[in-house]
């Protein structure tokens, strides 16, 4: 009994021991971390750009950054941007510290050009001049956009030179029962302008037949065979009379 009692008793104040299995004996305890382990490191900006470098291109246009795909920038195989994406050795283009291509152009007009390459439509804000877009389109050598902008500029110039749109007027007199048919059978280009009641001049039995003057108009070119045609004075007088009624 005395020997058994000695074996079971431990001296007070002895330090507790913790047995850690060796790496070969089995996996470490989930609550313990090895001294040489490190947490996963997030990829840096250069590594991230390297993974997507085959698809995305970063541009520094006049100090403003743009991000687009190679598919968009290579839409026109003869353009400056296509050669840039292909890293043409004849094209001298530097990169900044972020890896973006440096382009010394106006970033305000590059936005509409980039959107045109994306969806094929030219959308301009009111404060942007079409001449500015044309200048940039010629620099980037985007032939389809150059043609489109030139057509817009030409149309605007023609519209300005023609001045305000002129109209020719007709005044048609009809009875109430004829009014619907007359309006529905007007020839192409004629538009209804005004309906003026002139009272009832005819009496068939006990029913009065109201009469109307119907004013119609159509657009007129500035000149026809060199003669400028103005609206008739009668049409103007009838319109003024109708507006007062």
C-alpha cells in the first residue's frame, strides 16, 4: 500500500507537460499552428494584371485612365489602337508606372471614340463638338468613324444653310358630314393644321348642315425651279381668324 501511494502522488509545483506529436506521427492538432506556416498572400497589382493582361488593356489618355478589352480596341485592324494592342515595334509608345499605355491626346473626346468601338454608335454630349471627334478619329485612324462624323457635319451645314422650314397651305371648305372623309383621304405630306367653323349656310329640311374651313399644310423646299413660294395671304388670314375664335 505504501508503494502504490507513492506512485499516484505527484510533487506539488511541478510544471505541466504538453506532448506535441512529431510531423511523421500524424497531423498536428487543429488548435496548434506550426512556427514556419504563413497565411496566404493576396496577389499584388502586378500579379493581378498579369493574369488578365491577355484580355484587358489599361490606357492613360492625357492623364485619365481607361480600361477596355483587346477585342474592343482591335475592332478596326488598321487603327492606332489595334497596333498598340499588337505591340507593333514601329509604334513608339511608353508605359507609366502602373503599366498603362501613355497617349498624349484629349481624354474628353476619347470616351465617345471608345464607346463607338464598343457598340458601333456615336453618342455625343451637347458640349462636345463634332469637329473635335473628327480630329481624334483621324488620329486613331478609325476610318468608319471618320466617315460617320463627316456625314454628320455635312448634314448640319446643309440644315443651317437652308434656314427655317417653310410650308405651303391649303384651305378646304366642306360640310360636317364630309369632314371625316376629307381628312382621312389627304395625300401624303399634307398635315391637318386648323378647323374653322363658318356657321350653317344650308338647310335641308329640319336639319342645319354646318360648314367648316379646313386648313392643311405641307413642308416646302426653299425653292422650286428657282421660285420661292410663300404661304398664301388667304391662308394666313384664315389661321388668324381661327386662332381668335
